[in-house]
C-alpha cells in the first residue's frame, strides 16, 4: 500500500472511530442511564379496552376535530369533561378566545386543594381533518384512564389533568396554545408546579427501527417498541424519576433524552410550562421518527397497540403518585 493511501486510510479510520466514541459519550450523557425501580403504588392497572374505547370515540366518531371544525372540538371536550366527572375529579373548564375563535381546556383535579402541584396534559385537537388516533387521541385516552386510576388514590399533593385545545398548527409555538393559556394562568396566580408531564403520541409501536441519523442506533434501541421520556438538561432529575417508576410499573422499555431543547424536544405542550418557568417533560412514542401515519389520514385507531399503551399509562400513573407522595 502506498504511503499516501495508508495515511488517508488511517485518518479515515481514526475519524470514524472518534465519531463513534464521541457519539457514545454524548449518548451516555443525554440518555442519562440509571438503575433501580419504584414499586407500583396502585391497586388497579390501566385497561387496554377502555383506552381503545376512548381512542375510537375521538378518532372514529369525533373527527374532524381541528380548528376549522369547532363542533368536533366541542363534542370532544364534552366527552372528556363527562369522563373526568365520572372519575369523581373536581372538573372545570378554562375558556379562551383567539380572535373570533373560541375554545377551552378541560381540567380535572385530584388530591388536596393547595400545595405544589403535578400537571399532566394532552392536547385533544388534531392537525387537519384526520382521525389523529396517535396524535393525540392516544394521549387524551391516557389522560382519561389516568383519571380513573387516580380516583380515590391517596395523594399528598394536588394533581391536575388538563386536556388542551389549539396545540396543532396554526397555533403551535405561540401564545395561542391551550397549554400556554393554562401555564400563564398558573404563573399569574403564583401557583407552584413540581412537574408537568406532556402525553404526546403514546400508542404507536412497531418492530422497525426509528428513522433518524444513522448513529442514533448506537445510543437508542433499534426498534420502535420503546417509549421516550424527554426534557431539557435542567429536567434530568425528573426524567430519571420517571424511568425508575416505569421500570417498576411496566414491561414497556423507557429510554430518555436530557439535553438542549431542540431536535424535537420542544414539540409539545411542555414548552408552554418552560416559558412560564416550570419544569416539564414529554412522554412520547417519538412521532414522525417512528410513524408513517403522522399528520395523515392513516393515523387511525386500528394502528395502535393498546396493550403497550396501557403499560405507558401505568408508568405515568406510578410517576405521578410517587411525585405527589414523596418519601
């Protein structure tokens, strides 16, 4: 081998190995490996059949439910409110207007009236006139089943479940998001928030590897059967807490990202709470990195895995109860 070619080969190999080692090192930092698990605190488990029923109502019966179809949004909100009331939540509505467009957040409260609260939220509006089963009927179904599990659960801190409207375009990223109205109201009232958990697409699982940079497979599973818990670097303790609770509650693997609020980390309602100065994270099946049905007519109820969705809800329930009842 000629000296120049050998030198080029050595440099290429060195750069490649260096890139792999750098990726693994950074991956270890942002993935935040941790051990241990919290015991599951409940006496009931999430019910896959109930979850499917909620998803099918929203995705089959009540679509379209985007801003161009306010009647669909209103019926979805009424269904959410009725279901929360059935769980004996202290329910209320937060109405707001954006120009001539009127909408509402639906809220269910559990536990004591005062104290540093835990907020769990999911948006019920859709992007366009699509079924939007995963995005985000799955998150709303999880929120409603969480309400059933929290019913009569002993809680030392208040827990607030919020179903938001106006998360999707053209509202996303601005002050018109339903979650922005809710977060600003909390800040205006001086409310303390221990944690906000956004349920954003939590029901789609596949054997195929997620799409993304090739080196992603060195850090994260090479399949689409996991759930991701993501937040900023300053939210890393909360992210780790959720992972330990998931490990004690469900067989669904939970992986995490704690790092810069880019690369999709800010693509849901937790961003509104960050803007208000509160800690927040997102629980997600990774959306378009996994699903070919994202923001399309094929995002239907038949594509979801309700057994795994139930496991995700069990993990969130355990996380909320342990946050509300710190040792």
